[in-house]
């Protein structure tokens, strides 16, 4: 079983929101919703995230930019946005998904996800990460 298959299996079997696997071993698992799980993973795993497989319930542009920043090799999403798909393709990241949607919406389904708004127009994964970090600091106090 390859890393992406392992990550997908763990995501579904354990009801996680995010799983990162490398060389057959889970590097990170969480039930945290939103983009915070991926931000935490990048902070905790560091360079070891490179060439890993990410399985995430929802991948929009923000999550895809973080995957590109971390140089992950493959991504599985239960729900993938078209912008997220475009970012993954642009960065040569192999990807699989169950549902492709035009946009990721906020929890009330009344507008775009706030994280998608934050990264919109980012010129690089590094810029997207900095925007998300700044927003996380502001929103957490």
C-alpha cells in the first residue's frame, strides 16, 4: 500500500480531518477543522513534510497552497475546489478527490471560506502561508 492509500484509509477509518503519511508512517493526524490543522502540521513536521502524502476532508486554494509550500508529493481530498485543483496542478502535486466543487464556502454556506479569501491573489505558496499565519494570529488574539 502506498502512502496516499494509507493516508486515505486512516482519514476514513478514524474520522480524522487531516492525515499526513510518509514512508508508510503517519506523521500527523488531527480532527481540527479548517486550515489550522495543516498550519500546525507544517509547524510541527517542518521539512519532513516534503514528499509526504496528505489526505484532507476539504482542500481549497488555501490548503493546496500549504501543500505546495511543504512540497508534498500527493494529496487526496474528499472535497476539492477548482482553485485548489489548479494550485495542485501548477505545482506538480498528484491528486485524487471524491467531489470537485467550484469554491469552498464558509460554514454557513453564505459566502466564500474566509481562508480562501485570505490567500486569493497570492503570488506564491510562501506568500499564502504568511497571509494565513498573520490572519491566524489576528483571529486567535
